[in-house]
């Protein structure tokens, strides 16, 4: 049995830790040619620092690998929730999940949007540093190297939910089985007897969108069906794209008899395009969406779709970011994918004459 560490030794270790931290800050101040209070202002996100000075200090903080001890970081009772775009029922499901966890932890949620960019602007990062939240959750977005370094140096944990690209091996993330979802959606249509199956994907630069289309292709290839590039359209996950691209697909002389719409909003746009062209769902056209938004069972006909557990994903992201902020250490799993599942309703049927 190991004997307990002497009290004097423990005290010395803590004192040495403080001295090393102070020496690092003093070295940063000397190298930057500024005072220690100026370095402190940068660390705390204060606005009264010249941009050039701030950039110089941030570069040195990053070079020194400075990381504020969590015990030193006074946190605001907040979780920062950052969206790629904040304008749909999809976002409401995510907000609900984060709010569920934040409420139980006695925290509030701050919402922001990166206006379609895949990373938030630099001003956002400075504002987060000044707020000192318990953590940051980024949805369909990410951080560049300098933003990651800034949050890390302030001991502000972050998690990416449904990452747009590969977040990196060391970035905690929560996702869903998008490839499996695309496979299940398309396989369902194949099993109904459809042979010309179109797809309206989301943005090609988003990993979740590409995975869904890869699942679509895999289902066709496994069934021995050709993948016709002319039946695959690149959308943006919005209703208007589903309508516009739906019209293009359905006006083809060899139009598809079924379409995997990539998400529910595009599926609803496709509904509108079909009605405009006098096509009945599912008699003339079968449609499958992705997400299973609350509106999916309410439209006419109720939408067959792949359920993405958005609220559960958001809850998992919030729990993970709070776990990362605790002194207990890193959670066992920081890269998690929740299962998707096919929900069959009335928008799919065997093709006419099939």
C-alpha cells in the first residue's frame, strides 16, 4: 500500500504549479512587449486592447500552449449554441435538446448564427472568451485553428454536433448514422419495386449530406441498379431547393418514380413541385425525407422519412460539453454517432404498373 503524500509535498507541488503558470504569463508579456495586465485583458476577452496587440498575445498564448486552469476560470451560467443557419424547425429541435440539459444544470443558452459560414467569425470567438460560458456547442459548423486555441487557452470546452466536415481526431463531436439512413431510405424504395430513383442532396461540402448520398448510391449498387448522375441534384437543405430541383427532375422525359429528398424541408418542396405538375404522391411519385421533423406526419400524405434523433443528439452534445468542463477528466467517449431509423408513412408505394 502506498503511503500518503506528505502535506508539505502536496503544498509544494501546488505552489510550483502556480509559479510555472505565472512565469509563463510573465514570459508571454515580455515577448509581446506588453504588461501582464494587458495579457490578462486578452485572456478575458476585454475590448480595450489594440487588434495588433491582441493578435500578438494570442499567437504567443498558442505557441506556449497556455491553458488556464479550470479552477481559475470564473464561468458564466451559460452554454453557447452556435448554428450554421438558424431558420427552421430543425434548429428548434436542437434548441429544445440543449435547453433540456441546460435547465437541469441551472444554465441558460446563448444562441448565435454563423450566417451560412462553416466557421464563426473572429468577433464571435472574442465575445465567447469574454462571456466565459460553461461550454460551446457548434451545429453544422466548426472552428478554425486560432479559435480552437483561443477557447482551449481559456479552458472553455467545445463540442461539434453534426459536423459539416471532419472535425479532427481530437475534437469532441456528436453525429448520426447518415450513411445508414441514406441506405435505408433508398433500400425501402428499391424493395417497393422502384428502379429509377432520384436524390436531392444537401450541400456537397457538408459531411452529413455526402454520407446520405453515399448511402443512396450503395443501396442502388447493392441492388444491381445503375447510379444515374442525371438523377442526383445538389440542394441546400431548404424548401426552395426541393421545389426548384424537384421541378427539374420531374420534368425529365425519363423522370424518376421515386426521390430520396435528403431532408424533410426539401421533401416538402418536392411535394409542391409534384402538385404543380399534376403528379400524385404516392401514386405517381414516392418521396422519402430525412430528419422526421414534427411536421412530417402532419403533411398530406404523411411523409416517409429517416428519423434523425435531433433532440437526443443535442442533449448528448450538451451533456458532453458539461462533462468536458468538469475537473474529473475527459469522458470515455468523445466521438459519438446516434442511430437513425426509417419511419414508413404514406408517401411511398409501389410504382404504378410495378
